[in-house]
């Protein structure tokens, strides 16, 4: 079954561009395009997509409020209520937007100038409960992890088993904001090998997603060339 997507953005040219990119992949199907937040909520209830691509600044209800309303009280939601993976795609690279989106339950946060490959990978990641961020967003979040605003590091968790040399190479590239395909190209690995390394690292760190792996890389010093 293809990954089903609803696109919510008030700019027609943006919706058309996203649709062209996504529908060029055989494993992704765009179910609908909508132009405001209320229509996005209605489309989720009606179509039950796997992923919702969501702009922030839209008429009627903005993307952050849509995210909050879809994910609030998840544990107590009525049986059958559908919550898709949410990927925020916006022009506005503002810290308050990033924090509100991720704390509100979004699976990803991309800027609209992201490459087509990054957009596709973000949709695929959200469909299986993983996360993907634009490189500039990921870098800022990593800097914010330290208790001194970048002047020191929090204690990193200890892996259940040491990472192999190749796993460390993959994690460094991931922490730099690269997609799986970009990591594969840079390290001369197959895409399946990159995914296998990341799965092994995720298990060793007991991490929920690739964002937590990137956080660990920063905490441990690995992202800056540490041991």
C-alpha cells in the first residue's frame, strides 16, 4: 500500500510542487490538497491519511493549532480517531515555531527550500513514526541541548554495546543533517546498509527516532569529531 498524504498550504504553487515531487515516487499517493487549517482537520477525519504535510501560516486555523488539536490527549482519544504523521513545511525558520511544532507532536519540520529528496524522506519517516528535520533546524536544536546554551554538554546516554566505526560514521553524517540517501552517497554505502546501521544504533541507544540519535551524537561529542 502506498503512503497516503494530504497537503495543506494556502499557496497553490506550493501545493502543486509538493504533489509533483511526491507523486513521482511509486510508494506515495497524494489524496487531497486543502488551503486552510479547518479543511486540513476535516480531510484527516474523512480520508485518514498516513501523513499530513502542513504549512504554519494558513487562513482560519494555523498549522500549529492543527497539530495541537490532532495530537492532544492522545492517550485518551476516542477509539478510531485517526492521527497522521505530521510534517510541518514552512518558509519561517523561527525557533518558536520549531519548538511549538515538535512539542505539539509533529514528526518533522522542513523549510520550503528543502530538496525534493528531503521532502520525500520526511514523508516516509513520518509514515512509520520517525522524525526528520531540516539540517539548519537540527543544528540549532543540538546547540540548545547544553544547559549553558551551547557552552557545555549534557551527559550522554551509554550505548548498550559500543558503536562500530561505520555506525559512528553514519551517525556523524546524520547529525550533520544529511538524509539517508545523502549518507549513502557520501560514505559509498547502499541505502539498505545505511538503514541497517541506523537501526542498530537506534537499538543500542534505545532511541525512539533519528532526532534522538542526532541529539546523542551532540551530547557525546561525536558530531564534532569526538571519539
